[in-house]
């Protein structure tokens, strides 16, 4: 005998079955985790002592808030790019160095600076390695005259002639001498990819010197450097802050107050790799006195990918001597 089950009863059973399935599946799903709130670091005040005559170049790490290295700006003349395919050579612009390509391949025939002032070249202040005073020298064997610039006391460092001979994956070969041909030296510079450059001093027959720390160890360099003003054209030594050209990026923010800049703002900014993005304009010189602009802020991405905001608050030490940049910085 077949018993008919009422339709309403069937619907009740199916309904309870569906509810049981929903509860079972929800119990198998992973618990949702809330997104943690991003916590900014503390505001830290730091400073470096470059000297009232700006004699020091100082390399600084943002994450650890420490000075990694410092050197006298007169310690070096040339920096040699260290990548396997690298061939670019930079001048020490903190001494206001210039170079002139004579276009002559006979090393001995170059002996004076005639025409130098009208044909001298300089490295682009933004650090573009395709816009250096020496330029693409490969396979040309042309002789350059180098103006070695000035010491921190204003003493001219003299001239040298130099001829770059070859470059490969491991290093460079070149020769240099005084303009009269004395003290001619053939030299080799080895590449070390842990660094941005290998640095050379042309003093005392040439020597490799330690300047920049390994490129993974620093973010900012406080130094003098050569800036080019236009209208009228004037190469001029300025004092400021440069970026690690292969590891650090930055942008300027003059709209918001330092306290208003937050981590959320990094989604709407365009960072620059120009090494002079921070530069020197955070201070002005009026009536023989430097004053800083605390409303000129910089957002910086460091070598580990962390973001910081920074603004300068002073340029003098406790004794009232210039050459001591002081700033507030906070990890975003």
C-alpha cells in the first residue's frame, strides 16, 4: 500500500536539509582574518656634521638611523661604474671637477689647457650616467683633460691628462699624467659589483680609495655637488642631500604638512631616481644666514622597500656653525 506524504511535509524536510548543508560548509571554511592596521614608526630627529667648510661626504641609512661612512671630499677624483657591462666614469663634483675631451689620440701631444674654459663639460646633477662629462669613451682612445677642482680650503687641485684604454667585465685600463708629461702612470681598476663605483684618487701616482659603502648599506649622501644654474649659465657648488642612485627613490611634497603625510599617500605618488631629488633647496641663504623650510617634505623609498617622510629643520650645530643638516624623519 503506497502512502502519500503531504507536500508541505516534503518542503519542511528539504528546507532543514539545505540549512544543515549551509551550516556544514560554513564550518569547513577558514576563519576570516582582519587586515592589521599599518603602524607608523616614531618621529626621529637626526643630524650630520659636514663641517662649516663642507669637507665631509656622509653616507646615511634610513632604517637604522645611522651614519654608515664618511670621507673627506678631496679623497677621490673619479668613480668607475662596477656592473659587468658598465663603462661610465663620473667626476667628483663635490670638488667642482670638469673634463674636456681634446679629440686627440696622441697622449704625448696634449700638454696645455688652451680652449679648456670654452669646451669643458660636467656631470649632470641628476646623476644620469648617460650624461657625464667623460661620456662614451669606448674604442676612441681620446685624451681628456681633467680639472681636479678645489679642496675644502679653496685650493685648486691642478690638472691631469688621462686616456681611457679599455674596459671589460672585470675592470678598466687607462693612463694619466701631469700636463707636461711627468709622472705618467698606467693603471688598472677592478670592478666590484657590491658597490656602485670603484673610486680613484689621482694623487700620488693614483690609488684606489674607499668612498661609498656597499650599495645595499646606505640611502642618502650629504655632500657638496655641482649644480648648473641657467639664465645666466653658472656652474655652482651647492650643499645638499643625494640619493643612492641604484637603491633609493624620492619625491617632494610641499602641499601637505609633515604631520599630514601618511602611509596611504604612497599609493598616489610618483617617485624619482634622480639623485638630486632632495637636493639643496630645502634651505635658503638670506642676509648671510641659512634658514630651512620645514614645510618642504620628502617621501623616500629606501633600499629595503620601506617608505619614510623627511623634512629639514636646521642647518646649524649647537655652536652656531653651518654645515650641520638636521631633520625629522618617520617611517610611514
